[in-house]
């Protein structure tokens, strides 16, 4: 017996609506968060992630309302984040119904934020999201939704984040995001072998084979995708059936 | 039956409330030792640190009312950390005494597997279980924890395995406890909560 590999649809929102874009730019509307959440819950998604990619202060209450609406539709775990800077902001997200919170830019500036969150909610509720881009043989960490390059190496930062209390790593390949050319297997495997917590791979998924590759060669514990699920290009059920036929253990709902 | 959710200040009660409400159950949150004494059924959800849960109970004066209610036969369901709290102690906080309903202590999962144990795992039924009535053997449930109780104990009715076998469901008379999160375990989780709501009076 072992853990199944998890399939996680992601709702990128502007606070209120699901949006999508390529390489972090050019956003367009992709639907109602609660409606999509209900659909994925019924289709056998293992978890759901909802992110506020606009993360503007004045729309924070709108995003909390979105979390409440999404949580009301789910009988699976919910992770939420986007622009979370403080323990208080994280608490508001948890009280709105999220089981886990993701932090990204704020943790880069203040890694102790991870420790404070882990102390308050437990490590299992703290997801460190890392946006990374290939830089020679390694990968550089980017802040502010991919806008600002940092000096951090992605693998080093993942290790440091875990030592500060992160219970899971969400690694997004900026090179692959929105390209539908498959996950960055080398990046995912590098992170997954460097840390002792579960790793969620993100960025570039299109075909069932991409998922198979990231669970085998990429050594991911979970894989996240957005637009291929929203557009109905790929159903979660048929994706899981494909993986099961290739001997990847997944939860097949009846 | 109104289910009283034990509010120790740190747990996220909302997802358990929603799951019970979806099944048509009424819930309320414990606000005082009184509300535990009057409860028809008790549910102790739990996430986070063992010490935070136990201290949260102690600060609110809920330890003895909870133990008394369990002795009186009030139906009780502990979830995740709410299972671990029933033991004498936990390796997570060795100096903090648990509720001591069950003998033994909670141990860390082995270091050679990724922790937390987070995700969907199978639950093997060892004997007839009231909590798992109608749930197929080997069904998947959602787990998120790094500590667990011994799976070899006679009160353990179902186990799961992650590095080692551990207690997934523990039952003794009116006390049920589950290491997984039924409120996040889709249809199988709903079945466990439904069984609890039909607890024989």
C-alpha cells in the first residue's frame, strides 16, 4: 500500500473569476470558480487549488468570498493562496475554508513566515509555491508571479523552505507554463529528490503521457494543471484511467 | 441528533460542519464545559500540533467534561489529531499528557518515507467496523499527518500503511476515531460521517 499520485486542477482567479494566460501574461476569462470546483469534485479530482493571481489588496475580500464559495462545493482538500504576506492573511484564508495555504513571494523575503504558519496550522497546511526558470544547469526562483528574478536557486530554496516548516512544495516551471509541451521533468525530479516532503509539479501539462512522465521520471507526488481541465480537453476520469492502465496508482472514484 | 464540535481554538471546523450539514445533520460548536456536558454527540476534529490541541482543551476547561462524556457513553468521533489526542501521549510533544482514553502512545511515522503522509491511501479492514459500515475494504481516504497510533492494537478495526502499518480506524464502544479526514474523503468519507450520525442510541 502506498499513496496514490494526485491530480490537482488549479483555478487561477483574478479574485472573483477564473482566468487563464500563457507564460503568466495575456489573461482571459475561463469561468466561475464554484461551478468548476463542483465539476472537478464530481469528476474525481484529488484536491483543488485556487489562486488569486491578481492578489491586489483591495480585492482581498472578494477572493475570500470565492474561497468560501469553492469550499462549499468540495468534499476534497482545498489549497488557496496568492499574495499571502502575513499570518493574519493566511488565517483569513483558512477560516474561509482552505485546508492548506500557499505562500510564494512573501516567503522569499521572509522565510520565517513559513515557520509561523507551520506553528499555527501545522506543516501539512503550508505549501511553498516556487516559480522557477532554467538558468544554465540550474533553475532560478522568480518572485511576484514570475515578474522579478531573484538570486535564489530553486533546489536550494525548496530545501530551505522545508527546513523552515513547509510541508509541501508546488514547483511551477515558467519555461513550460502555458506551453502544453509537458512538465519540466528535470526540474521536478531535482526538487523531489532534494526534499523529504511531497512535491506538486506544475506548468506545461497537456497529454496523459505528460502526467505519466512527471509521476515516473519527474518523481512528482502530485501534478497540477489548469486550462486543459477547464476547456474540457482532458477529463480527470480518463486521465486517471490512462495512468492506472500504465500501473501508476491513482484513486479511481466509482 | 445535534453534533457538538469541540472547538479548541486552532482547528478549522468549517469543513467538518459543511460535510455534516450536507448530510442533513445539525451542528454546534462547543463554547464552554457546559456545552460538552449537554452534548448528544461529540466530534473532535484536529489539525496541527498535538500540544496545541491539548493545551487548547485544557485552557478552556474541556478535558474533564470530555472524559466524563465519553465515560457516560456519549457517541464520540475523533478525526486525525482528534484520534491521537485520545492516547496517553504523543512523541510529537512527549511532556503533554493526552486524554488517556486509550492506552499507549502515538509515534512518528518512519523517517524513510516522505512526510507528512499526505494524500489518498487505502484503508484495510481487519474486523467488522461500525464506522466503515458499507465502505468497501481497501477504499481510499485522505490523510494528512506525520504521527500515528500503533496498528497492532486490538481496538484497531482498520489500518493503513505508510512506511509501517498504523491505526486508521479505532473503535471502542461509543468512541470512534479515524486518522484520515472523512470530511475531505469524498463519498467514502461521507459514508463514515453518515454512520456516525446513525450511531445506535
